[in-house]
C-alpha cells in the first residue's frame, strides 16, 4: 500500500461522511459505499492497483470511481447483478474496452507498479501479460495445435512457416513442447493428446473452454481475466474449470467475473461485490464478505433478497 | 370405412386403406402429368405422335379426365360419409381464389371465343364462371369445396383433349399481328401443367383427409412440384444445349495415338492422343473442320485477367470497410455506390472501356481493355460478398485474438480472412458466371471477328518480352484484339451472309459454340465450388 493511496482513501472517506446525512433521508436502498468496506488488507504484493476508475459508454456512466488492489497469485471474484459493471471493470484491466469506440475511461490502473492508461503503453505486451478468457468458448476454427501456437507465432516467438522449414530453422519441436505444456496446465492434455490436429470446433463446450484457457497460457501471462468462464457449461464441465482455476492460482493471478455466488464462495480468496449503478460496494476476504458483509445491500444481494 | 367415420378423434390411424390408395394414386398421376407436360413443352414428347401406343393428346386427355373423376369421387365420398376424413367447414378464401383463377380463364375463353360473344361477353362469362367456382369452393364443406371445382376443371380439360376439340393442329389466332397466335404446341402442355398442379393439390388434400393435415399435404405437394420443376427446367436447358451442340462439337472427333495436334507442354513436344477439331482449331481456308480455339482461349484469359484485377482490389476494399473504417456515412455511401455499380448495365461498362481504356492502350481493341472492363464489372460483387462474409465472422474471434496481444492486421490475415474465404469465393463464382457470358463489353473493347484464324490464338505467357527501355517488360498479346465465346456466338448468329462458305453446317457450328461456352462457364463454376469446399473443410475439419 503506497502512501498515495492511503491519502486518497482518507479524503474519500471524508467526502462520504459529509454526504451521509443526505442519503439517510433518501432511504435505505440509497446507502452509500463506505471506503473502509472496500479497503482490503491482504498479505503479500498487489499485482494490480486500480485507482478511482470511471468508465462511460457515451452518456452512460457504467463504472463509478472504483478503487481496489488485486493481490498476486490468488483468485479474486467479482460478483453482482447483471449490468452492474463487473465485466466492464474486468475489460479495463487489459484495455479491451479500447476496442469499444464509445467507451471513455478515467482513472488509473497499474500492473506491477506501471500505469497502463498512459501514452506509449505497448498493448501487445500488456495483453500478453494480462490474458483473458471469455464467457462463451471461442476457439479459432483451426486445429487444437494451431489454436495454442497462434499467439506465440504471431509474436514471432515460434516460426514454423514454409521458409523456416525450408531453411531448417523450424521451431516445430518447441511448438509441440509448448502445446503439451499449455494443454497439461489446462487439464486437457489427456483428452486430446491423440488428436491435436483435429479442428477445435469439434470439442465439447467444456473442452473448448479449457482449450481457450490453454491458449491464454501460451503467451505466458501474469494475470488471467475470466469473464463468467463457466456460465455456458454444464455442472461437470464447470467443476473441472473450477478445479483448474484453483490450480492456476498457484502460479497466476486470476480475476474472475461470475454470476454464481456459490462458485465465487468456492473458488475465490477475495470477493468484490458490485451493485447496480456501477459501484464497488464491498471488497474483502471471501469468507468475510459472504458471512458477515458490512453493507446491508450486499447482505440483501447475497441472501437473495434482490438481484 | 363408413362405420369408422365417427371416430375422427382417434390418435392412431388405421393402416393404408383403399381410399388412401386411390388418393395416393391420384397424386402420382398428377406428378406423371406434370412431367409429361414439361417434356411436351420442350418437345421431348411429340404432341402429334403417340405415346405407349396412344395418341399423345388423347393420352393426356384420358389421364386428366381420370384424375378429375377420382378427385370428385373422393370429395363426394367424403361428403356422403363413405370416406373417413376430418374436413373444416370451408376450404377457405385462398383455396377459393385459387380455384376461381383457372375458371375465370375458362369462362372468359369459352364465352368470347367459342360462343363468339366478344370482349364484353367474355368479361361477363369470366366473372360469372369464376364467381360460381369461388362460391362452390368457399361455401360447401371443405371436402366438397376443395375437390369439386378443381375436379370439374380437370375433367373439362381432359374431355376437351379427349374429344379432339383441341387437338395437335389447333391454333388460336389472336388477330393482333400475323405472328401472334396460340398454338396447340404451347397451349396443351401449359394447360396440362396447370391442371396437373391443381390436381396434385386437390388429391394431396384428399390424401391428408382435409383439415389441417390435408392443407399441410397440399402445401407439401405444391412446394415439392415447384422445386422439382426448377431442377427440371435447369436440367432441360442444359440437356437441350448439349443435344443440339454435340454433333457440331464432335465433327471430326478422333481418338487414338498420334491423331491430335502437336503441342508443347513444359518444353516437350507432345502429340495429343485425341483430336477434337472444334476446340483445337481456329478457322483456316484449308481446314477440314473449323474450330473456335481462339475464342476459348480468349474467354479463359479474359476471366483470369478480370479475377486477378478485381479480387485483390475488392477484398482489400472489403477489409478496409469492415475492419478499419468506422460504420457511418462514409461506409454507407460506399455501400450504395457498390450496389449501384453492380446493377449498372454491362453496355455502360463497355462504353466506358471503349472511350476511356482503348485510347490509353494502343488505340485499338485489345485483350487488356477487355480484362480491365470486366474486372471493373466484377469488382462490386466481390466487394459486396466479401463484406458480407467478413461481417459474418464472429466478433469472438477478433476478441480472442486481441486478448492474446495480436495486432489488428495479423488478426485479419490469420483469423478473419480464412474464416471469410468461403464467402468470398462464392462471390467470385457468381461474378465469374456473369462476366464469362458478357457480350456487350467485349463487343466494344476487344472484339476480334466472326471467324478467327487459329494463328490468332492469344499466347499471353509466351509473349512476355523484355525490352531495353522502361517498362522493361512488354506483352504484345495483351494489346491485340482477340475474341471470346459469347461475342463469337453473337457474331455467328448475326453474320448470316457468308457463314455457309466458311463452315459446312452453320447451325451445328453455332450450337457447338454455345455448348463450349456453357462448358467453359460451368468449369469455372466447378473450380470455384471445389475451392469453396476446400476452404470450408479447412475451417471445420482441418
């Protein structure tokens, strides 16, 4: 925790306190987020630090002043009702929102101490270090092998092209090692090792999603962002993905958006709750957030009274 | 079956009954009549001759009458309770209009022509008869309404043919001009065709036991006959050209070692083991058999040139429009412009080539001008279809690639383009089909002549020359006038005088040219379809 952030949170809490009387008159549902609810003390280093992040889609204020620190080598779950901005938040962490032309982003996101929202950021490098897995499995219509080798090939780390083969400089062996390592890490190797050259679209939904995770691992990321990775899968495939996430957290920093609160409780080390309006309402140890939330709205949400 | 009439709510119906069999035979009869009518229309069945030992017209009449009687009998049987069916209270308005239309024609025709009441009388007759048919369809219960008017129509048509009122020699002179008359050759097949359609519809409804299931069966039979007729028309068209063209194509055909002309393949001189003079010769004074080789080669080069010009440009424009340009006014304008270009008449493109390209390429009609003109014609279709194909590539692929840190251009090249390729190839196939048969632009930009000597066969690859001065490479063949099959066919048809002195059988020569054109275009299609299949397979199988 740098001094800078502490100072900022203090000023914020002061502002919130002065607003307090106004909101009580407006009723219980308009309860304000208190900064100490989102202040999460963890051991170890922060992998990513988000400070006062605002996102606008045109006139729509999708994310309001979110600040949080994401500890490394852990699983952080983002939960909340639909439209609360949790996916938007996730997509800010590797600047995928840049691809939405109407999006405008204010605030700061640091990866390992380096600001990613500044001029001269190398998006290729950023996205290599912060990988992403999407809601619905989206393997390329290519073979399993090519799906995994795609990223490294395009970054010039692997060359198996015609010219390289002719000049006897092909990296085919390195590629096959990489494919095997990524598939083993994604717990898919045993199921597909004998059909690496088959089209990836022939795999089942759960296998496709694990292939996407393997593809994401192929560029050796530090952070893996997952946007509801199990929402399109059946319970057995979901269980496999959850086990996998557990294993991945030993080496990588995982941030996962999920709709499923039981899932968040099962797999995450810390949980952030976003509520309608794009606010981060509570952030803390998963056990604490689920068993003893500070905010009434979060309690209502978790116990199923709304959302 | 009369006793079972009460149990119309039973879930499982009994086995095929005699009445079902009658209806099924009626459907089959309609299909046979339909096929006969199509065959007669294309003169594959002679109306004046005999078929299965019976006069063709008499046979058609007999079958129509039988079908009509069967349909009426089924409807009446159902109404009187002898046949187990499930009819609605009325056949409905659509069936009413459907039945009224042929009866309007019959009523009008009979009143104005047979009874000689003139135009006004005809109109009255048409309205009255059509109205009666409409009422008879809509007012009674469905089983009677959907069989009686149509069955009587079939019976009437059948009896007219059977009794020889309208025979093979029948002509109805319309009196507008000397040439406007309806002959039996046209009328009998058309009347049979429509009667067969109506008969099939009515008997299919009967087979389904009327009601919702009957209508389903009726629609099913109509849709099926429709699809079949489209396939049949296509097949007949191709078959017609083949039958007419093969004699001319195969004149002087020889098979055996050493019979063919000498050619050089990869530097080795080979004597081909087949000789097909028509596609291997040009026209020369001393030829035994004349041929159209220069036009074939011209067409092939023309298409290759146009594709080479249009595909990179078109795909590039589509990449820019879908992947780089923001969707807005500009892309809309481009879209409207490309759609407009695609519907621009080909003669306008030809005129553009004539006025703009020819003065710039040697001031004479040339292969190059033709290629560029046809390339411009092909361009809009390539842009439109490539754009559609790229838009239909799921955004998930682009997201996945971007999330791996892969740049936009690399994503387009390795993910978007391969996924869009089958669609792009489809567009090129369609476009090639159009430009390979274009006559007007060729007429204005590269026309050679009606008969082209074999010595004028273009040799694009062989005539590349290196020159001392810039641009250092020259290809005179591209700047020479040559011919293409559609233009040669046009020229042969319009030439008339002098045709007989060059070829022994001008008609066979024309048809053979048409056949070769068809084969060339279909070969391009085949290549395109194979390419598309290959790329599509790579996307789903690897």
